[in-house]
């Protein structure tokens, strides 16, 4: 590992706190040092308060901030005298510690100080850096880890046996350092947890961290020369999975968790190699890389066997037994669903309510796997014991953090669901993707127009360039959707064209065929390819975008109206056939939605002139005199896929401002 220190950048920092921000970010940008909120840093400084008094202050990373992106506002200013007094107590509950630390802050609007603030205060140097470096923790997670750390660092590094983070850890460090000469120490290793470095100079503290971690990396390179295949996401290998089994897995995990989750596979070479290694599978059942990972990943992954649903059930029972082994009467069992899976032959799968949650789990798993393989070579993967893992998973402070992010009332209606929308680059389809995203779903956005890849920036969108009339491309797009998100719950069958107006006697055979191919046949094929996955979906629903032309056709629109009428009949039959699987199929009949590419200035002017109306009057030429927008059509579409329409199937709903011929 190399130092990223840059003298010019450091010199541009106005004060000690800004320098602290700078070197914290250097640590944060290296994922093998800290992952997703892991690790923390501090700087000690003097602040003048409103009375003009100089107050010795610890600026320590605030809870909820990430070192990679931290700003000055992410550091909580806490009075050193209060922290050092707290450090002298023999007993303090972690809730009382959090409360006392908050009361000792100089800024009531600052975030909660890290639970390791007291420990930072005890270290008599200005800059303190703490990471959960993979390499150091890997060495500590071996049967003779303490001896190995001693061999690696000698007397320059103090070793603290595992103690749960919080006040107990601060007290253990206080006791262990009573007679220590800090000047002789370069750092401190907390077994199964991480490493601290410190100095009065920001660069020295940071570069000592790099030095200690590099030494651990070199140690692993010589003592654990094992085949750790490097891994990059490989889309092709993802799609090779047995997709129907993946959808079954996602459904089973969602059922156990009680809410829809995504199931995103990782079929890269490293994950495949890990999943095929019996010793790795044995190791991963013993616990996590650092105890805090248990909050995100549970103590162990799911091992997927032949009967996918049965293995999820077994996991749930195993988790209940683990809870019962360690819980006292005050605790309530968390959900019993796995957060990631090891699947021989397929690699690994991560589960989560959102892409963000899935990627965090996947990252943690990707860092844990090589660590486990290396520790296996050094005598066997030996993380903290199960009781210690449980203590962290059910630690009141960690539970509080999770609670903040997932308050029941705030969860969007389609959170964790997977939708597929065709014709997604423009008009009604694009608006449907936007509304689905707002309501928590992930969306496969299909369009023949390659611009679909640029329209959406969210990681919850999988943009797929696909001509839905191309059978093979359509099948591949459905497979890519399931291969990416793990299943399918909502289908918005929307892509369509409005052919040039022609009377029947003047019909162009090609126009007729094209309209039938896109406006009718492609929808049947899409339904066919999606049906097996929708059957395994959660509250699965199909919404077909038809047209007002079905109940109220117009002259010159035979190719369009006939195809859309056939499409509506297809939807009605689908509602009959798919009800048994719990899949609802409903149809929408929009009319005159002008903010779409079907309409342009010339067509609008021609149609308005045809009715002898101004363009404005033509746009609101309906019973309610309203202009129907693609956003309104999309909101109705997405509502029809949701719980409001739980008891409705086979329905046809106009969204046209009211039309005498339709009513
Ligand atoms: P739009 O033209 O803005 O969007 C249609 C999208 O479908 C475009 O992005 C286009 O690239 C895509 N598309 C066309 N052929 C495709 C193919 N072979 N494969 C994949 N994608 C393809 O039009 P709008 O209005 O949003 O149309 C959506 C649906 O709404 C259509 O089925 C249309 O018939 C229907 N509709 C529209 C009305 C309106 O007034 N805009 C009224 C009644 C129904």
C-alpha cells in the first residue's frame, strides 16, 4: 500500500481540522483500510468558547459520516476534560456514554461523536487514525494471531485482546496503557477489530498507518501464499446463472424477510472460485471479518443447495437457534433472512432493500472472502466467537443506527421491487421509470433508442438497448433484468408507435405489419418471457399501455387501433390465465398525451386544424378540459402495479380527461 500524501494539498488546508479532513479522506478512499463507515479519526485542538475561555477539544469522526467523504462538519467537537473524566469511570453503559459525550459537545448541532471517542481522547497525540485494515485484521483472525502480530511488529505496537467497541474497549485500553511509554509506540492493534496509529503530525500518523498495513500485506504475501483469484464484475457470467433458481432464491429470501429484496449475483471469477472451495465454505460459517460487519451481513451467509427455498428455510431456523442461544428476555429477534449467499457453481449473491444496500453487502463479502482464504492457510479462519458477534449484532447502539435508516412509515411503496418498462427512453415509458424509481423500485429500462443508456443516471436503472420486436433480443433483455436484480415483479408493457394515418383501402402492408409486430405481437412475447419470473415475483402486476383508440377508434387508424384492440384482448386473457399465479394484469387507455415523441408541432397543428381548434383548445379538448401529461399517466400506471389495485385485474382504465365516446 502506498502513501497518497501530497504536500501541496496538505499545505492548502487552513487549519488542523481541515488537515484532519484531508488525511481522513486519504484513508477513506482505500477500501482495504475502511469500508462503509468503518474506522474513525480525530484531532485534538484548542477552541475559544463564547466566554473567551480556551477549551481543549477532541474533534472526532461523527457517527453516520464516511471517512471517504467526510467534511469538517462531520467531526464532533467534544471537551477533552469530560472525555478524560469519563475514561476514569469503571462502569458506564454505552447509552449513558453516548448521552454524556453529547452533553460534552461544543456544538449541539454536530453529529454524535464516535463510540470510540473516549479511546481517542486517551491517546496522548494530536492526530489519531483508526482503520479496520483487511490485512491486519486477517492476521489477527488466525489461531495464533497475537503471536503473529508480535512477530510482525515487535514492541512498537501494543496488542489489545478483543473487547467490544464502546466504553468497555476504552477502559481496556486505559488499563493496558497505564504504564506504557507512548513515545515508544507506533501503533496499537485491536485483535479481530483494527489498528490505531497516532502522532502529533498528521502526515506521520497517516504514513505510520500505511507502513503498518503494508507490513501486514507483505506478511500475508509470504505466509499465506494462496490462490486468491482477483475478481471483476463480469456481466456475461452473471447471466449464465440458472435464472429461474435465482428468482426462486430472491422470492424465498423476501418471504423470510417480510419485504421485497433485490438479489444481485456476483459471478466474477473470484466469487466462483470461493463458492467452489470446500475450505472457504467451512470458514465463512465461522464469522465475519470484523464484528461490525455482522450488522450488514448477519453472522454467516446462506449456502444455497439443490432445493433453493429449503436452504433459505434452514438458514432462518439456524438464525433463530443462534438468537435463542444468546438472547436474554429483553431482546427481540431481528428478521431471520440472509444478507448474502454462497452458491457453488454460481458464485455469490447479495440481498438488500436497495441497490445501495446490496452493494455494501457485496463489498463487505468481497473483502471478507480473500481474508478467509488466507487465514485458512495460516491455521484456520478464527474470527471472534459467536457470542461476541451476537453482542455486536444486538448492541443497542447498532440497532439504533439501523432503526434510523428504515423507519416503517418512510418506506416507499415499491421499495425492493424489480420492474421492467419498455419504450423507456421517452414519453410515458420514461415517466414510468421516474415514478417507479421515486417509489423505491429498481427498473430495467428497455428501448430501441440507444439514448436510453444516457437518460437515467441512477444505479437502480439497468438500461438495455432492445428492439422489442426482435425475439432473441427481447429474451436476452428479460434474462439480463433477472440476472442483474434477481427477479421481476412489475411489467409495464408500453413500447408502441402510431403509424401514419391511412384509410383501409390505402393501407400499406408494411405499415400494417409493423404496427401489429410492435403494438401487439411483441407484447405477447414479452408476457411469455416474463411470466415464469412474474410467477415468482412479489405482488406481481402487469400494466399494458393500450389506447383510447380501443374503446373509441378513429378513421385512418386501423393499423394502430386493431393492434391496440388485440393488445387489450391479450391483456384480458392474460388476466384470466395469470390470476392463478397471483399476477394482476390491467390496461390503460391514454389519449392525447402531448409531452411525448408521438406528437410534434406539425402533427399537433394539423390535428388542431382538422377540428377547427386552436392548439391550446385542442390540447384540452376533453370533458374535464385538462391536459393529460405523461407524468400523470405514469403515476396511474405505477399505482395500478401497487397495493391500491390489489383487488383489480382485467380492468381497462381511461386516462384521457373524459371522453363522451369512451364513457
Ligand atoms: P414516445 O414515442 O414518446 O415513446 C415511445 C418509446 O418507445 C420511444 O422511446 C421509442 O424509441 C420506443 N420504441 C419504439 N419502437 C420500439 C421498439 N421496437 N423496441 C423498443 N422500443 C421502441 O411515445 P409515448 O406516447 O410515450 O408512447 C408510449 C405508449 O403510449 C405507446 O404504446 C403509445 O401507443 C401509447 N399511447 C400514447 C398516446 C399519446 O398521446 N402519446 C395516446 C395513447 C396511447
